[in-house]
């Protein structure tokens, strides 16, 4: 079972940025945090449904090429949708975000490079 976790990572990034006394966590760290959280929730449900079975959640890492063109053209939406383009433009400028239209609103977009190999 896999999960894309874009909304979760985006919200964790906003939470991480809210602490003014610390540097925000990198997206790979937030991805691992959400992967662990979602894995735990899925593991709990599977354990409840299949009490006679052993269930485990496994965190994975993926190696990507640092020269992947995706880093120059972010496309993966994360976090909440913003309705007001002017507000999201200010946020993007203040935080160094890339943004794109997503449905009727706008969202932060991040690179989504192709996996080189699983670790």
C-alpha cells in the first residue's frame, strides 16, 4: 500500500514554519514524519481487522538524481488550497515557494523527481 501524502506534508511544513525559534524541517523529514504517522494509523486498522495476523509499517527512502529537471520546474501540489491569488503570491515571495493553480485555487508546488532507486 502506498500514499502520496502531499496534503499531509504541506500541513506539516506550515506547522514547522510556525515555530519562529527554529529552522523549518526539510521536506524529506516531513515526508518521513507523515509516512510514519499514516503507517501507524493503517497498521492500527489492519491489526483491528486482522487480530490473528502480524502487521508492520515500513518507512522507505528513495534516491533521486540531484540534476533531475523536476527541481527546476516544481509540479507536485502540497498543503492547503488558497483562494486569494494575491495572498498566495505574497506567501510565495516571503517563503520562497513556487505556486500553481490547482482547481479553483492555488497551492504550493514542490519538485517531484523520478526515483533513481529505493534504499
